[in-house]
C-alpha cells in the first residue's frame, strides 16, 4: 500500500504513537480517531521508515496566512475566476462515492469538524470532506495533479469529480450527476523527485470533458516576486474553495513560493496569476501544520508576516510537452462540394486531388454530403501526418450507405508511444498513425481524437488515399 492511500490523521497517529509506546494515544485530542489503531492497515504503516511517513505528512499540511481569504464558488466572483474554477475537480476514492442507479451518485464522508476535531471558531465545520486531492483540466480529456496524489496503482481506486461545491443557498452539492464523474484511464506520465522539488502527474480521463473550461498555462518559467496569485481546490477534502490574494515571495528554478491560504487536499491545485488568469503552477508542498491544538480541539495554523516559509508551487515547464495546444487550425468549406476535372473543389483556393483515382471522386463527394462535412482540420497546419473532417464542429457519426473503407480502433486503449526514433499513436501492439520524430504533432492529434471521440479511421482511394477522415 502506498503512503498516499492513508489519511493524514492516520499518518499523524503513527508519528505521535511510535512502536513501543504501549498503545498510549498521545494525540487523542488532536484528531478524532476514526480508525482502529490495532488494525493491520495501521500496523503495516509502522513498517515504513518514519522519515518517509513524516515527509508524506509534511507534504499534505498547509496553512493560513493572516486572514482566511478562502471563498466559496457560490460567493460573488470575477467571471474569469468562476470560469477557471469549472475546470477544477476533486480526487475522491471510489469508496466515498455511492451510485444511486438513477444517473446520480452521492458523496459521503465525515464532516470537516469530525474529521479534524475542530473548534467551533473554525469555518466550514459542517461541510463534508470526501476529497483527497485536486486536479484540473489541461485538455478536453486530460487533467494534471501532484504526483503524490496519484500513481499507477491509486489511479484505479480514485475518481475525478467535477461540481463538488456549494450552491447559492449555502448548501453543499453532494449528489453529483454521473456525467460529472470520470475515471482515470491512463497515467500519461508522472515525475516525483523530491530532491528537485518535482511533483506532477498527467492523467487521461475515460472520456472528454466538453462542458468545462480548460485552464491555460504561463510556460515562460518566470514569475515576478510580489505577484498576486489565487488557488482553486479542495482544502482538507472540502467542497471547492478559491484562496484569493496570495503573494509570491520567492522564485526558484523549478518552483516558486507564495503566501496563499491552502491546506492538505489542495495538493494538485492550480495556482493562477490574478492579472493574467494563467496557471503559474501546481500547489505541491506547504507548511508542516494545517492545525494547532487549542485546548481540547484544533484551530487553523495562522502564519503572520514572516513566521512561515510559504507554499511551494511547481512550475509547469517540466510537463509542457504533455499539454496540447487548444488551437484547431483548418478551413471551413461548403458541404455541397463540386468536381472540377480530377479534383474536388472545397474553396476557391483549396482542392483535393484525385489524379489517377478519378473513379473515386463521386464516392468522396457523396461521403462529404452524407456526413455534412464542412471543416477540414490539420495539426499545426501540417497536413502530411494527420487530417480530419468535422460536421459543424462535431464528429461524423453513423454509416455511409454505400459502404466504407475503414479501420476501427478502441479510443480508450490508444496512446502516444515512441517506437525507435518515431512517435506513433498506437493501440496495443499495432500503430494507427505515424508522426516521425514530431512528438508535438502526435500529442496534438491524440488530443483531437479524444476530444471528438473518434473510433474509426476511414479512407477513400487507398493506397495513398486522397481523403482520410475519422468518425465515431
């Protein structure tokens, strides 16, 4: 079992109750014990190096700087901040989600107060805390988070849930439409090197998210000291919060440090520049204590002026190669195309040549008209490796009555893979598309296939077909 599978209260219990302490519960007034200290689960944690347990505990602990600047999604917000918040989701263990069987699921957990034994003075006491981390959309089917939140094993046990937040009347949305709940399909890449401060994971979801905003990055690798930033995420597993008015206090090569109000559960959250609304990085580490003991209960650890180090935010440059461009270059044309000699005329300046394959022209025209195709797309304006056609920005769907030359593939099983010196889109052991040495084009095409949910590659006039198109 990975350390990321344990609750922060379990980690803290083992740290405060080392083996040989004869069962004395040193921290019984700090966290409500919601687990069996004698269970095999807790006992196995004692076999882990205490230094590793402490480091995992430290990674998840964050703090409040001065006044608590966290606000609800239901509070009055700048339109762009609200739009960006739509693309942020909670990472929740499947055991905390119950499917009703009617198209919705409910999220369940202890309350914030119960989970952390909080004093009555704390905010959000009665809200549930099912989330274990935060992720956000960087493409229609791809999210990014901190690597310590997700690995090759835990991806199978967690779901990515959008819309876990408060609503206008102040209540929390815990009944979630199943269309807002996604599985992690593939771990596209992950890098976790604590010594260098690197901590990121990029995940392909099981289907595209077409009704949420995709967050955009600043890849310049530079941020000014004193810049104002904000963070969107799920502190301590709470419904989505926005921490405003953070200040950048230090800039390092791989990460920067900011005074921003975050807690455990914010790991993986986007930190955005207040002026540009671009993502400057991922929240990955922070102060070692979320809470401090005040009598029999806990209150938030508040950092005043210079008595805290700050929260560490990983810059996105290290995984830039995995972030597809959202630009979709191509040209629009009238679906009622016509033949001109050995060519099909799309526009006054754009033709499709059928030289030597003139007998295929009429079928190609019929296919264009049948699917109402009116957009021809490319990757980075390069038509050699990848072409696709759309009908009013939607994938062609159905069957052509005259029959088609097509090859089916399973969209959920394709991946970008380097084979020798060449980048290819493959399904298991056979390749579908070859992009030579151009990784960027391969990942861009992969993004388009996922966005439009293509499951067939179709041809008119093989070999060397004049027209290649994809459809559902």
